C-alpha cells in the first residue's frame, strides 16, 4: 500500500521556492499545513500567509516568502517524523534546534505548536519538522 506524505510535500514546495528565488509559493490546503504556515509567519520566516478559495476542494495556501538582503530567511527546513517512522516527544524531551536558534514544529492534542509553546503548555506530540 502506497502512502503519501502531505507535510513533506508542503515543506519541499517551500524549500524549492526559496532555492529558485521565488517571491511566493502555493500549495493545497489542509489544517496541518495551515498551522505550519501560521507558525512560520509568526516566527518571521515568511512575510504573509493567505488562504484562497471557498470550497474545501479548491482551497489553497499562498505564502509570500521573506528574503533578508537577497538571502532566504529559511536556511534549512527538514521533515523529522515521517510516515514510516513517527517520532513522538514529551514536552521535557523536545530537542532544541541549533541551541535554540531555530524552531521545531509539533502536532499536539492542543493543535500545531512550536517547541517553546509546547514546553510552556506542557504538551508533547509528534515532531513534524525543524526550521532554521
């Protein structure tokens, strides 16, 4: 049975858009993708997040990418937990990214959260990706 990694595809769309020097990128909508995009906006990795479309099948997420003096704001974005190997952490064990310089994004029972929010709310979950 084949499986499809929607989160990995979303991260690849963002990574490829930065490498190609695009000013924006778009992907189909899902609640987890929307949560990841909002965290990236709140942390300053992208300039804007816009949800387009009215019907659920037509919804897309449009990201306006951020560059600082022509250099992408995201140096690296990598998928951690994959469909073949899920990685779950309790809030005390969530790994720090580059000594706190980057962020981890987790899906928890309280929604999609960044690592510092997980620690403050004492919520563990599946580690989706690391961004720096």
